[in-house]
């Protein structure tokens, strides 16, 4: 048993209001540089929808993630060691600018410099790459709130899991439904990007599991862009280096939550330490699709188990770290309550970002134009839900419907219990029956309610004390170097030279 | 003068600048080391540009490199006529492939607005030069056929003369202009290497073939130390395993040898009469040799005198080696007074044979542990030896067999002889008196 600590993340999708504040906070700190304008280390997608870059889930085209041969071999789907060399010249799996969007700004000075005339001056859009006037054809959240329109949402790959009938029902205007899916780098425990990098520039920090790209070792071969199934590595076309979410490690190292967490309006984000057994990686991912969620859970360790604590100490994990693992909201959501699920675990990267699937679009039901939910037909709610469970299973459990249903039942049980507690419009026995069928207890429901609805900031973010990164990035303040390319380094200068 | 610069000055400048420049860029400006790929901005034409270009140019460059680095191998290959034909064909085909790819890349670079946004002056310079260089190369190859063959006697020795710091440009000064331009172009590329995107040639990620899939880096000192300790432990485990395998292997071999002997002992010797007789033959030969040696030794012991050398062969500075009655080496010199100096040559320290040459102080040296001995007294003069060299009794005998002068250790020589008589004498050593033994 090789006990390691990992800073893990929970996004509670029922709480996300789709305001994109997280994306903007991230953009202002990290990606407002030349070459990085098109990057959204944090983005919020509307589901059903095609996402950013468009149809990033289409692994038949992008070949991201791992390929399991059904036995003992797990290799990057995009390349073998030998053919990676041929792909240096041209990588057939790499998305291009048009799969994202051409970054643009507006010619604001025209508003001020236009001569006096009969018509209002306009600020025309210009490309941030060529500087030429352009027609805006796409953006980072181009299909925002457009679920149900045939133009975008129909192309969502997760709809392939549904039958024709279900699809038609989903897209009936009356039954139109959607939810938001905020995405950052998953900081996977078994990352394909690290394995695919020819230069060996991408690495996982041992202490907290944050995946970083050493900008001095990156040579721009772009294999990582293809290998990451979540398309969360972006190629900076100006500096010739790849960049990705750094989980705001400079903020973490000063005890602050990452910018997207800190700015989250819906308070959907939780952060905490998970202890896991590194010896189980990557073997935990060598199981059939439907067993993947459970297999990933089996790699996590109980931070209160004396054997695990001893193993953690032996591995140099500090007492403070172990303590934050014991208080971790992530451990509660993932392991205690089993409410949080990984996104597209079938890519077999062991993502360390977990989502509590949304209940609202599932539970709500329209009846003659009115929104109802009927406690008596509790389980038929699931079957007649607006958003088919199969769709959620395609996103969060590699198609295993039972896993998602168990989560849904528990989430519903919490609602019913709290409604009964405050409104008293239901029969007590019926509520307790619901709790039993959802395999939960009033005590657990209270704890889930507390952590979901009224947690303090310090309950949502249980940050471990981190050592300051001893890399070049920490010696150069990103604030002071804004506007330079890359991580605040001039292309031809090194801070040490 | 201009030739001197182009074929000797320029190459050395280019190589020195390239080495220093590449080193500095790789060490102090790592951030600038990148392929600067533009596939992200435009990927349709790139497929038909970059792939043929890179494959073509790598084939051509490897051909050039092999011819230069392994001239003997290359010469052996091109001595076969059809091999030259194949090489020439492949070379020209690869060049044309590269040229087509490069043409596509240049077209793409000048027509795409997105690509122009990432194009620098250096990029344009490099592609223009590359295009010219390959055109020159193809023209040289087609106008002056069989370059694979004639270059082994011209360009290759020229390059090696540069490399061995004995530059000789006469190999190439007589070449046609077309080829000279191609050669100068090559030096220009080496010169430009550290200052342009060409530098990415040095970044080919060969380590990807063997590196482990996942990379974890620890930053905290405590954990790093532990990681080091774990590696050391793993290493020592590995060493232990290696040692164990080695010991087991050695024991196994030993066991096989011993058990074979033991088996033979109980089973009796091999029943192969031929091998047996060969073995006996060998034993006999050895016995015969030993007997001969002993016989020779006994003969010496029996005779009262042993010949060392004719008197005229003795030298005052260079001693004459002989074997004395004790079957030990001895040395004989001609002394200052014309009389022989005869002394044991067996060092009294550990028994090595001392050297036969006198130094200016009249000493000989034992080469084993640098002991010095005075040959006139036999006394050690420096070095680890403590005891003197033994003096040996001698006699000068004329051709009639009469001993004219005899010298016994510890006494003055007795007898006289004229120089003419001496010249005819021979030096013998005499059997020491039984009391002295």
C-alpha cells in the first residue's frame, strides 16, 4: 500500500446556476495573454450540448484517454511509443482552432475616432490572431442555454445512449430540459497527458496530485492535447507550448481556494484531500466499463483507518495533511455518501474531479403545463424523468444506470425528508420508507443537507497546508508579468539568465 | 583568400558558433526551445506539407551523415554499381518529396493569414534557404551523377580534414559552382541552428521510447529525501539480487566441476585410450624437460669452473649476465683497474634480478623496489634492500687452460698478466671453497 494524498474536487451540479463567473475569474488571472485568448481552463457547458471544444467527447475523432485490451494492457488511445514519432510532424488527433473558436475583440477605438455623421459608429469585431475584421461564428459557450435546439444539442454524443423515442421525448419543447456542467482539469490520478508527452514535460505533483506542465521542458509536440480526453490541455499558438489548469496552486499555497472556487456564486464547489493507494494505479482502471466507478472508489483509503494513517505517515504525508483528509468534504461526498461521480470514467484516466449529478431536471415533471412532483409515485418519478437516467449514466458512470439511480434516490430522499420536516405535508411513515429504499438514515440525510445547503466556506474548502512550489513559476509573480507570453516568461529570456 | 574564408574559416566559425549557441540556448533559454507548431492554426495543408517534408529531409540528411561518419562502410557500399544506383535514386526521390512538402509549407505560410501571425523573419529566411539548398542539392546530384561515389574521395576527406584540425580545402576548391554553393549553404545552416526554429532538430524526444508512462515530482524536502531513500533501498535490493544470482551461478559452476571430478574419481578415468595416451605423452614431455634441467644443473655443480664470457667482451658500464653455481643470476663488469668485477645479481630484498647498467655513481638498481647496490663493494645504497650482494669467486683463464689471475671473495686478486695475455683470456667463475659455502 503506497498511501498518497490528492487534492480532490466536488462540483454540486444542482447548485450551478450557469453564470460563468468561474470562467471569467480564471480568464482574468491566467489566460488573458497573447496565444491564450481562446483557452478556457474553466468553462461551463450546457448539457445536453456539444461543449467546448465542440464535441470534445468524440473519442473516435480525438482518440483521447486510455485503451484497455480487456486483459492487462492499458495504453494511450492516441499513440503507441513507436508511432508517436510519426505524429510529431502532423498529429491527426489534434483539434484545431475552428474546433474551439477564433478569439476576437472589438475595434473600440472606432467608436471614439469616427467622424461626425448621420449613423451611429459601430465597433466591428476583429480577430485576436490576425487582427483582421472577422465574422464571429463561434465562442466558448456558443450553445449556452440552447439545449433542445436541433442545431447544437442534438450533436451531444451522450444522446447516443438513448433510444429514438427517448430522444424525441427529450426534445419536445414542453419537456425541454438542461443543466450546466462546469469543467476544469480533472487532475487525473492516471493521466493520459502525462503518459503521452514525448518530452516528459508534464508531471503530477507528488504532494497534492496537481498535474502541471513544465514550460521549460515542453517542446510543443502537442501529444498531450490529443491524449487528454477532456481536452483540458490547450496549445498556446504564440509561444508554442501547451498550457493547462494549474488548480491555482499559487493560491492554494497561500491557503486560498482556486479563483473559480472562490468566485463561485452558487457555491457549488468543494475541495478536500483524498487519500488513495498509488499501488492500485493503473490496475483499478483495468475493469469493464460498468465496474469502473466502484473500482475507482476501491482505490480510495479511509483517512480514519489507523493502518492508512500509519501508511500515510510512513510515506511522508504530514499530520496536517492527514487531518485535512479526515475533514475532507470530498471524502464525504465520494465515499461516505457515494453521491459524487466522476465525469466519463470510461476514458480510464481516474479523474479526481467529481460531480453530484443534478436532480432538478430529473425530478421535475410537467403535467398539463404545471410543474409537479408527486411523493406517492416516488420511483416512477425516476422512470418518467424529463432527463433520461441513461443520459446521466453516459456522462457520470460509463453507462451504468444503477449507479446513477442510487445517487438520485438518495438525493430525492434528502428532499422529501427535509420537506416533511419543515412543511409536514407528507406521511411520516412514507418518508421513512423512502429513506429506507434510498439506503440512508435521518442522521445521514441531516449531514448531507448541512453540507449541501448551508456549509460555511471552511467546510466547503478544507485546504491542506502546501509547500510553495519550488519551480520557476513561483519566483516570478504572474501579476507582475501579465501580458508576457507563457507563464510570465519572455519567449527568449529566462528569469535566471 | 575568399576560398580560405568560405571553405575553412566559415566551417570553423559555423561549428564553434553552433556549439556555443546551442549549449547556451539549451541551458539558459529552455523556454524558447519549441517546435512552434502551427498545426493548431491550420491543419489541412500542413498534413501534405509537414509530413513529406520531414520524411524526405530526414532520409536525405541520414544519407549525408552516414557517408560522412562511416566513410569505409559507405565506400564499401558504393563500390557495388547497383547500390550506387539505388542510393542515388532514393536520395533524389527523397529530395523531391522534401521539396514538394516544403513548397506546400511555403505556399501555406504566405497565403494563410493565421500562419502569418506567427511567422518571423527568421522563419522566412530559413524556409527560403532550405528551398534553395535542396534545389542546389538535387541539381548537383543530377548534373554530376554518382555523387554518392565521388564524394567519398573528395567531400568526405575534406570534412575529416576539418574535423582533425588539418584543414585541406584543395579537395573542394576545384568543384563546380553549383556544388560549392550547396556546401556553403550547409555551413550556413549549421551557423543558423541556434538562432532559429531549426533548433528543434536537437529536441527529438528519443527518451520517450523508454521512459515510464507516469511522472511524479515531489517538492517537499522530506518527501524528496524519502523518495531518494526508497530509490537507494530499491537499488540495494537490486544489487543484492544481482549478487545473489552471481553467487548462485558461481556455486553452480563450481558444483558441476567438483561433482565431475568426484564422479570421475569413483568411476575411474575416462576410458578413451587416445585421450589417455595424449595425457601420458604430455606428462612424459614435462618429466623429460625437468630431467634435462636437473642434468644441466648437476653438470654445472660438478665442473670446477663455469664460463662467463671472453675477457674482451666485458664492459665497464654494461654488465654481463650469467648463471652462477646456485642457479642464481650474476653480473660481470670490467673494473677500473682492468680486472673483472663479478657479483651476484639477485637482489637481497626479494630476489629480483638487478639491472645490468651502471649509473654514474657506480651503482646498479633493482627495478622491483628501487634498491641501489654498489657493485664494487656489493653494499646497498638506498632502497629497501639491507644486505649486500654476494661476491663471486672468479678466474681469468688463458687459451691454454691456465688460470692467470684468480679472485676470491674477501681477498685481493692473485697473479699477473700482460694486456695482450688478458685480451686472449676468458672469464670463468670458480667453485667456492667448501668452507665458504
